[in-house]
């Protein structure tokens, strides 16, 4: 399994990253507990799936920016500041999931 720490070094502006697989956190760089966030994310995800079908990405902006990338049974969650490059983040997330898929073959 790839290490989520790669986002901290490859994408300027990233403050924290977690990877969930089958509704369980398997990697995290967060020092704080993200369980409350994950419960809220689960509710939002289910509501969006019910209304629109497949969810690929959710972005939330405020004092902090939160990005959630969905791939098969995984969710990659990223917290970033206002300097984060969204195109670079999107590319790195795609590369990350592609490498995971390749390593599972």
C-alpha cells in the first residue's frame, strides 16, 4: 500500500491526509481524531449517492479546505490551506489510486 505522506511532500498546501478502506482508516497523518468528520462525511456521501448516483470527489471550503476522493472501496481525505493547487492535487490523487490498483494486480 502506498504511503499517504507523499501528498505532504508532493503537493504544497496539504496539511493532513487520511486513507479509508472499507469504512476503516488505514493510514492517517492527522494528529487529531477524525471520527466526527467521518460520520458527517458518511451522511453526506450517502445523500449524494441517493440523489445523483456515483460520487467521485467532494470539496468543502471554509477556514480550511477539505477534499475527498472516492475510488472503489477507498476514500482519500485531504485537508489543505488556500494555497493548494487543485489541478496538482487531482493529478496526484489519480496517480495514487492508479498505483494502488497496479500493486493489487
